C-alpha cells in the first residue's frame, strides 16, 4: 500500500513539471495560454474592495492617565493653642470664604485682654503725672534762672532744679515707651482673642474633620480640610519625545469611570520647565471646570490632548496603504476594465481609521482597501462590495 502511494505522488509531481514546461500533451495548452497576450500582461483578475478618497479633518491626540486633584486644598489649623469649644461644619458641608468653621475657648484670652487694657490705662495715667511734674520743674527752672541773674540765689540751686527737670523729662520718655509697650501688648491680646475663631481661607467643601469638640490642640494641629472643587486638575507625565508637542492652551478630553458616557473638556494650564532625569518625563497640568462638583479628587482619569489638527486634507482608509521599496503607496482604480495603478504617497496624521496623504490623488478617486497584498502594478481587478458580490469590471475571457 505504501509503494502505491509513493508511486502516485511521483506521477503527480512529474505531471506538474511537464505542464509547467509545456512538454508532451501539455504543449498545446501552453500555446493557447501564450495566445492570450492580454491575460498574460494583466495577470489573473483579483477581487478587491475599494473606497473613495475624501476631504476631511484629522487630528493627533496623545493619551495619558492620572488622578484628579482639587483646584486648591488646605488643612485649616488654629494659630494659637487651646481647647476646641465648638466645630461649626461637618464633612461635605459647603463653606464660604471667611466663614467660621471652629472656635477655641477664649475665657483666658478675654481676661488677658482686660488685663492689658487696665495696664495700659495705668501707664497712661502715670504718663500724665510725669508730664505734669516735668512741666512744673520747667517753670521752677525758669524762675530760678531769673533769680540767679539778679544774684538772689546761688548757682548750685539752679543746677539742682535743672537736674531735676532733666530727670523728669527722662521719666516722661520712659513712661511713653511703657505706654507704647502696653499698646502692643493690648493689640496682641486682641489678635489672640480673634485667633480663637478659625475661619475658612476660601470657598469650598469640607473634605475631612480631624478633631471633635473638647480636643486640646496646638497652633499646628489640623482641624478640618477645605477643598475647592469649582475646578479640578490632573497632572500627567509626558515622555521626552512627546514633550515638545505640548503647549499651554491645548484642548484636552477627560473621562472617568464614574461617568463613562460623559466627556469633560479641559485645557493645558501649566507645563513643567524641566524633565525628571530618572524617568525622562515632564509634568503637564490640565485644568477643567467642574460644575456641580461632580468630579472628585482621587478619581482615575483618562486624558487625551489634541496636539495637532489639520483641516481640509486628503484622507484614505488606513488599510489602503502598502509598503514599497521607496516608502508607502496605494493602488488607485483606473479604466473601464479596472486595473490597479500603484501610486506613491506621503502619509501624515491618522485619526479614527483614516490617514492623511499627499500624492497624485483627488477627492472621489477609488482606491483599493482590501486585497492590495495580492496586487501588482497594472493588474486587473474585480470590484467587490462588502457583501461579497461583484460590482462589475470583468474583462473578456474571465
């Protein structure tokens, strides 16, 4: 049985060889084939699908991922130490700029203020007494000088009064300095009393609350976190080769898992002036409006930045391109009995399955999109619709 199979294979191989060389009984068939010069020149007809060249717009986008961040976020802490008397906000509350969010106990601070006011009044009264004493000594000195000029008193008496006047003047200046010191102490007491009320530095939402009523806090202890959600931002790392394409003001599109059917529009707000030497990436910040505060910090964001956009260019399907020895080309349909003409093209931007091209093409030209890998320049083709039926273009003898 094995010998029979080997014999049959050998006979088939010899038959194929004789047919290709036109030997023996296959000589007549080869001659008939040579008589059909048109078929030999065009080769066999290949079924292809085609599309038309069109005019359109194309854009280049870069895609990134990142996390949303609040436009501004601050941990609010008191400026003085004390015990929390009351918290006026809860997590999620909307607060205004300058709104009271917490208050510390202020009994001691109020007493300090009263003490400072009293001390200031004491020094003011002392200053009045010192000034009156100085005025009296000045008048006395004038009288003693007059008496000395008339030789009624000795020089030593004038000097004694004069020394007393100088001493009184120094006491006045000292008391004035003490009054200024007490005014500063009073102002400080008022400021400390004012600091017992903790306010929001800007409008936003309460993101966190760190303490409860009665907690003893220091001047750096966090009370609440305020986040501004009127706008949000996302920072994305851009690799070195794409960094030159990014510029401030470029439009971007952001999507998040929480709203899969919505696209949020943003713009490039800031571009870092340097790259990270370890990752060779630069940080780009995109800002976007957040009406209704639907976007939350920490959400995973997918970002697309439009870095180039061309309008009114020739577009062909990406599948129409073929690689040639000199670059890229595509097969253009020509003639009533259609043939595939290979034309050279230069490619540009690609977008949504279409690619920008430059070459001997015009809008409406038909080009091969499926089957181009089976074609040679000038080969006859059969145009086939997507459903598999021919649309015409069959030559004679087919």
